[in-house]
C-alpha cells in the first residue's frame, strides 16, 4: 500500500478527500440498524465485490440518509459517519 493510500485510511475505513469531508449542507438523518438490515438496505449500493460481506454502513444521497451498523464501537461509528457524510457530499469510490 502506498503512503497516499494509507493516509486516506483511518481504522481500516477510507476517508473522503477534504473537498467532501464536511457536514452536509442539507439536513440528513442517521439510522442505526442491525446487521441484517444494514446488509439488505446497503447491498444494492455496493460494488459486486463487496456484496455478501457484513456491511458497516451506507449513504442514500437521494434520501439524505445514512445507515450505520448499531453494534459498532463508538470510535468506528464516528469513522463510518464521516465516510458516509462524504458520500452525501458527492464523493464516490473509485
């Protein structure tokens, strides 16, 4: 892994570039859900390679909604929220 790639990962979670790393301008909601719900709600948002794995969260920009796995420890929840807020701000994985 290159230094740049490592710098963009915190706790094993990719962080959005600075351009997208801020509170969304529009109001949004956060729902803490169980693993089954996270997998069901978020599966269609993921690339084929990620499907079938346990999902920690996802953002649904059209609904201004974030789903986060409720069983994550507080430090991981914060990172997942930061990651997903980036998606509400227009960030897309490449």
